[in-house]
C-alpha cells in the first residue's frame, strides 16, 4: 500500500527515530524507540521512519518491532532507510515485513561534490544505480521513496533525469533533501517548482522535502516548498538531528495550523477554510516533545518555538496587561492547543492504585502492571513530600521510573557532606552487573562533583562529563528537579536523566543512567562503524 496523493493535505513524515537519533548522544535502545513510535502514532504522523535496518542488529530489531506493534492496518506507514545497494534494501524489506503498510526509503547522492569525493562515480553510473535499486525495492515492497542526497547542491538538469528514472522504476515518493542546510527559501521553492515543471512523470509521485537547519532556515524552506507543490514534510520532534538538526515537526505543524488561511489557496482550498492541513493531533505535541527530550537527553531550549518553557510566558508588564485583558493581544495560539495545561490533579498520599492508573491513562500513559507498580511506589513516596502533585510531576515519575537505560549498575546509596567551610565529600554504594555491592568515597569542588568522582571510582569506565543541566519540573521549594547530563567516551556521547525532589540524588542517578548506556554500548558493538552511519544521511 502507498499513501495516495492528496493535493489539499500535507503528509507528515517523522524521522525522529532515524535522523533524529543520529544527534550525538541521542542513541536510543529498542524499547525507547518503541515508546516514541507509539506516541508518534498517537500524535497522528502519517509516516514513521523507524530506522536504518542495515546499520546494526539493534536498528533492525527496532524497525521490526515497530512494524509489528505500531504498523497496524489503521496505523502509520512504517519506513526503513536503505542505501542504494541490494543488501541494504533486502534487509530493510525483511525488517518491514510485519507492517501492514511498509515503505523502503532508498537514496544515493547526486551532487558533483558527493560524486567526486564520496561515491567516486560518474553521473551515468549514479543514474543507472538509482534506476536499478528503485526497481529492486519495488519488487520487494509496493511503497518506495527515493532521495537524491544533497539535492540542494545538485545540478538541476541532472537531478531532473535521476528523478524521472526513479519514478519510472517505481518510486511513489520523490524526496528532495537539503542535506547540508545550504539553500535559502527562495532557492528551495524554485528547486521544487523546477522539478514540477521539468520532470515529465512527476504527477505519478508525491513530492517530499527533507532539510537540515545549519543556517536556521529549514522550517522556512519547507513552508516555501509547500507553496510550490511539496506535499510531504520530513521532520523531527524538537528539530533534533545531525549537526544543527532537522526541520522541527511542531513548528511546521503549528505554522500550517495557525496560518492555514494563508496556505489554503496553495493547496486548492478556499482561503477561509478552517479545516486542518495535516492529520496531526496538536494536543499531543507538548507531550511528544517532552518524551523525546527525556529519552534522548536532548534538552529543549527555553526560547524554543512552540514547546520551549518560555513559549507561552510573559514577563513584560505591557505584555502581561494585554494578555490578562485578552490573550489574542500577545498570543497567536492557545497553549492548550499543543496539550500544555496547568491542571492540578486531586491525588494525594491516600489515593488508590486505580485512581492513579486512571489519571495516567488520561495523560496518555499505558503501563503494564509491573511498570504501574514501580511508578505507584514513586508516586506514594512523592505524595509524602508534596501537598500538591501536578500532571508534570506524574510525567516526571513515569519517565524516571519506566523510560530509562538498562539497569546494569544500580545506585543503592548516595550521601554527601558539604558547606561553606567544609570540603565536599560524597559516599556512594552501587550494585554491579555481577550483583556485588561496592562502596567508595571521594572529595570534589562541590557535592555533585564529589558524587561523580566517587561513582567513577566504583565503575572505573573512562569518560568525560561534557554537559550538566538542572531544570525544575514545577514551581515551589518542593519541586521535582530534573537533571540531564551528557558524557563522552572516545568519539561517542551518552546521555542520562533522572528526577527527584533531592537534586543530589537526581544528579547521581542521571550519571549512573548515562554510564549504563555507555557500558551497554561498549559491551555490544554494532556491525556498522559510526562513521559510516553518519554517512547514511539524507
């Protein structure tokens, strides 16, 4: 099955689990990918690019599991990336077999820069490979997408030839990537217009766009492309991805939603139509953003459009006065439209398991009995410390207890001594993967530094802490604090996060979570070098 072209609707293709995961330190395990995929389905994305099956056994397993559990008859199309080689394409097809609607996305570079320095092939060779490999993919699965990598810097006449051949060979979607984020909106719009005017069989395929944000223009480029005929947008949650990231899904969707009367005529609709241009349930946007941020360890900057902490905050007195009189004075969208609320739940230390489960379901969390029990214990512990528990507190509990790295090292105890006239000292106890409990102590420049030094003495895995961030989940002295850290081992970056009302405990747990990811990675190497995976960028 393939998505049929609908000129008056924009297809949202999410590549958070493929291109987004290629952000340094954002590596996800299979269960984390599955968790995000389920939320992407609730969000309403049309296509989920679940991974690059040939890259590693882990990627293959993730794509296969997502195809099995999320790729249902009524669910999104599940897509797997493949270079234009038989082995890549065959592996992708195998991983996608369980999906009701699967898609192979194959690509080869077309810019002279890539042909000369990376592929070391002539234009005629690339033309033949593209045609042959699209045809091969089509023989395995009906829905095939083709991308000419670095299309933004490719010679237009050659690009037209490649696209015509790919469509003739069976490509149902033609994706135009600005791989290095080089183009500006007028150029990108002209590129799409040129393709529509010069590729004879372009009406047989959906035009898609993919772009990176190196110059901060990815979203602007995409919106311009819609005006010239692009009907599929390839994006990621929070705009994560290689280098400066990808076009951000939430920014694109809300731009199309808020300014739909501006975009309606370009999609053949009446200018005053109030119908949505996408299938996205915008009320799921904030929750999806938080989930991806928590699992990848990629923090959302406070001034980030749509989902940043300050996106709906007003400090200026003039702004505050205007908003109090009428929100439309300084807000072009309602915070509730993206699922952001200030609701407080009526749950406390006397609340039962059933009320707790019911509220989690209302928030979109479907937990197994085992996971519910773990989260409920944390809820009771928190209820003893806080008078009021917010939905954000519940979200932090679920993320902290359920969505974490494999527990190889387990933190058993953390104790610190510090003060303005005392040298910070920390004692920690960890249980090792072999089940042995080890205790050690260390001093540092501060309590967190002392804790990390003590943990390093126990774990003894070389690493460099490169980022440490603390955020408050809610307001008040009893707020849960979220700690996110990133550490480097060799040329790889690993992240960890944890939440607790005690920020020192959260700091220790976040560090152990990151070390667990590191330890798991060095214990189970992939079958494709990281450098080659980076080369697998569209």
